[in-house]
C-alpha cells in the first residue's frame, strides 16, 4: 500500500515525464513524422470540438465544416485583404463561428429537430456556405485563397519555417480542448449536456433549459472547430470551398471520434492516433493503389461500429452496467 | 426573363424531378421501415451507374435494357449490406447507425476509385442528341426517358406495396415494428427485402441517368443531400411525399439555375429545405 505522499509524488513524476516527452520528444522526429504527429493532434482537436455537441450533448452534427470553413476563411481574408494578423483573425473567426453555431442551434433546436433531422439541417447549412464561397468574388470563388508567404516566417503572420512551431501551437490547442472536455466531465454544465443526451424529456422535467444548453453546446463546439480552421489555413497556406466547407473534414471529425469513443475525453485523440498511423502505414505499403488506404479505413470503422459500439475507449474504460448502457437497450 | 427560358427551366426541372423522385422513394423506404438514414445511398447510385457503364462498354448492352441486370444486382447488394452490416446494429443508437452507413459510403467510393480510377466517364448511345420539340419547349429524349422510367418504376413499387402480401408486411413493419412481429411477420425478412428494394430503386435511377450524366467514384456526393432533401420535404416514410418532394427539388434547382448566376442557384433548394425543416420537420405530407 502506497502512502498518499508517495502516490502524489509518482503522479507528479509521470506528469513531469510526460511534459518533457511532449516538449523534447518531437525534436528527435524527422520532418515527415512530425507532420504525421501534427495531423494526429490537429484532427483530434477537431474531433474533440465536434465531441462537445455531438458526444457530450448527444446532438449529432453533420455540418461542422461550416464552422471549420468560417474559421479558415475569416482569418485568411482578414490577413490577405487587410493585413490583420491571423492570431486576431483566429479569435474573430472563432467568435463569429460561435455566433453562427448559436444561430443554427437556436433555429433548429427551437423546432425540436433531433437525430437525423438535426444532422441533415447542419449538413444543409454547410452546403449553403460552400456554395456561397464558391460563387462570391471576395472569397476567391473556386480558386480559394492562397496565403502569401513571408520570407523567413513571422510570428505575427502565423507563419513558421520549422514544423516544430506548428507542433507546439497545435499541442497547446489540444491541451486546451482536452481540459474543456475534462471540465465537461466534471462540471454542472457537462452534467446538463449528458442529461439531455440520455433523456431529453426527463432532463427537461428536472428544470434543465434544454434549448439553452443545446445551443450553448453547439456554440462552444463551433468556437473550437473554427480555431482548427484557422490553424489548417495557416499550416497549409491554402484553402478552397471544398476543403473548407466540404464533407471530408466533417467526416474526419466524426470517424476519428466515433472510433476512439464518443463522449469521452481521450476518445478523439486515441481515434485520431490510431486512424492516422494506420492510414500512413497502409499508404506507405499500398500508396500506389488509389483508394485502398481509405477502403481499409472504412472497413475498420465498420468493424468497430459493429463489434465495439463504444469505440476503442470502451475497451479501456469500465463498462457501464447493463441497464445504464445506452448501447444495449 | 424570356418566357421561353422560364418554361424550358420548368420542364427540365420536372424531368429531373422524376429521377429524384425514384431516388427519394428508395431512401424513404429504407428510412420508413428501418428508421435508418442511409448515407451510402449516393454510393449505391454510383454503383448502379458503373454497372450500366460496364455492361454497355463490354457487352454493348443498351443502358435501358441493362435495367434487367442492374436492378436485380443492386437488390442483391442491398440485401447483403442489410444482412451483414445493418442487421447487427439495428438496435443500437442512431449515431452508430449513421456512422456505419457513412463507413459503407466511404468503402464503396474508394472501392470504385481503386477498381476504376478517378477518371470521369460517359456512356455514348447512338441516340444521344435526339430532341423532342413540343411547340416552344424542347425536350431531350434521354431526360424524358429517365423521367418516365423513374415515375413508372415508382408506380410499380407503389402497387407492390399496396397489393402484395410482402408489400403489406413492409408497410405494417414500417408503422409498428413490434406489432408486426407479434402478428407473425418476419421483420428480419422484411428488412432484407426493403433494403434490397430501396437499393434497387436508386440503382435503377443511376442506370436511367447514365446516358446523360458523367460517372466518377464520387458522383454520389452530388445526389446525397438532394436525396435527403427530397425525403425530408415530402415527409419521411411518406411515399407520395417523396415523389412530390422530388419534383419540388427538381423545379427549384432548375429555376435557381436560370435566375441566379453561377452555381449560386443551388442555394434555393437548400434554403427551402431548411425552411421546411424548421416549420414542418415532419415534411409536407405527413
């Protein structure tokens, strides 16, 4: 039996070791591996953002690319057209996306759209934004926006020559969204979300304002998703309507989160790490065959959905009791 | 705007609506019976189109005659998907089912990409340019056949659902799954057949469109949201609703294309869809 102090000390040591590893580890990686790690973190960030409304509050969104695209386009436009730093643009985009999320949430939840209907209406909103971006001269139409490069990089312009800087930025963002998820697991707000997910009517009869909290969940989720959009635009230096508002980025968020474990803190991170490394391994072996990597990716997803409906986190976590398990009703 | 242009747009919208109706009827049947939103519906359309293409390219089978092969083929594919993939998770929460059909969509699209490459393909029949002139409006023969064929197949399905025992069993299980199984209907079998028929419908729509539309592994994406809109507008589970929804979407799309510049016109059906979702989420006819 460990004494309390020893336990505290060992937790502290693990924490310090993890921090050192996260800080120094990437220095040892090749540029390619670092890119893979950045992608893992990036998609887990998006997945965690999606998870807030779709996992914790149980409202399945199929239109998160709307918020992603708003973040990506707003910061890029502000930078390209008026020279405003993407750091500021990132915040502006996120606030704007949160407003949009609140608007969409208020509209749809007010009319009690649920499940598939809610998913389809978010899908329709993201498609509308895609068509607007595709036809509006300010957003560059189908050509999209190419962010002009600054020689030597510049912190103010959110441009770095080394990938390490991007790694630290996305790491920080992931830590931030993970603490939000952790907070949701341990706060009143999170309990409200979960209560709504488990049984909306019961939650409502206990005095929880369902419309308000669903809308808040979507706004928070949209806020973080937009931050990811800006990060993407500044990492790739290019966005177009299909990348920003298309279904692909939405599907990535959903797949990785569902694979890792929806409604859990670490699910999106685990799902993203597993899928990304698997996709890279398959690509390196079967790269010349177009489509094979995504085929295996899809097959794995189907397999997990049938045999491990809680996702990979379901294997690690203590399973809920039979009666309380939402999967086996 | 010239009256002729407007009339032309209305006619062409109605023609497209006939095909959308058939796509919608298929999706609707699957939703009505199993309460599953099938994200793979567009990819199944794509499979129907490719089957037609290969039958035409290798065996010189006329696209319309190939219906005799593509419809049973797609029915079989639907039955297999239902039996192997959907059935095990039929009692799971909606989100898991959505993601599963999304997985099927990704798989089929990339299978097509792997087998047939990313190239855009077209089927060129000898009568491709034939145009029927009705006073001031001109109608492309291929689009007219697709319209008539789509409606005819939908009508056949309607008669099947109304008159046959199997059709009645399908309608019963769509209204009350447990009640149907209590009175001795094999709900599992009903699910197999319904998913098969739904898939066959969208496959037939694919075949009907192949002579005047291009094919690519991702062509289904173009029709996925359209199919959803058709079904939701008309009312999920409402057969007539799906047909009328098909016409509404076809019309608004085509009118949007002539009144707004670029592809901006597509925004009109989307906005209409959102408005209907907000004020009458159960659809116009339910």
